């Protein structure tokens, strides 16, 4: 089945990435598969913390599902024209090293395109943290559309 694979990391930039993927899928009449990769507990980004409430611990995969539902609702509220597409997205949460797991999914499902966000890291931070997106772009057997974060006006001047 012809589809687009959208990698969601649930950072502030995830909504833009998802919207670009939805636009592309709609224009090309492709199905949408979205995926979120849970890292090891020591590497979990702080953005999960907003969804973890004291006294009610939940597994991270359940938190990721809640975050996905919130993201879909936010997009539906702002862009109701995507409701039908969003209702049919095949969303999955998987565990592992993001680069490794994403490449496995890409090679197994062979989407028409992969859509990913970029954090715009450079210099020492990029060297220390690495770039999942950069690794996927260089190793993917299919085209990868990279969505860069919008620049804040202060950064441009």
C-alpha cells in the first residue's frame, strides 16, 4: 500500500512536521503511517514530563499515545480540513534506538516518502547529541523530506 511515513518526536516542532506530511499525503493521495520511537529511560527527553503527573505513573508508550491524541486534536481544531486524513492515520509507538528502529520500519514498509523534523542543532551540540534525521537521510532507501523549525525573528536579525 502506497504511503508516507511521518516520524513524530512530540517536540514543539512536531506539529509543523505532521502538517507538512499530511499536506504531501493529501496532494499525492497516499495513506499516512506515523511513528514515535521511545528511547531508553535514561534518554527520554523532558517533553514527556509534562504528561507525567505525580502519584499516577504511566508507561511511556501510554503517554506517547496521549500526546498523539492531543496533537491530532490540536491540528483538527486549527485545520479541520485534515480531519478525515487524521482519522485514518496508522499511528504506532515502538521502542528502541530511533535511527535503528526508523531504518528498520522504512526498509520493511518502503514508504513513498519519509517526513521528519530537524531540530536545527549545530556545532558541539550536534556532535554530542547526534542527528537522527541526518542519519536517516544518508541511509534511507527512499526520499526523506526534512522539515526545519521556523526561525524566530530575533534569530534572523
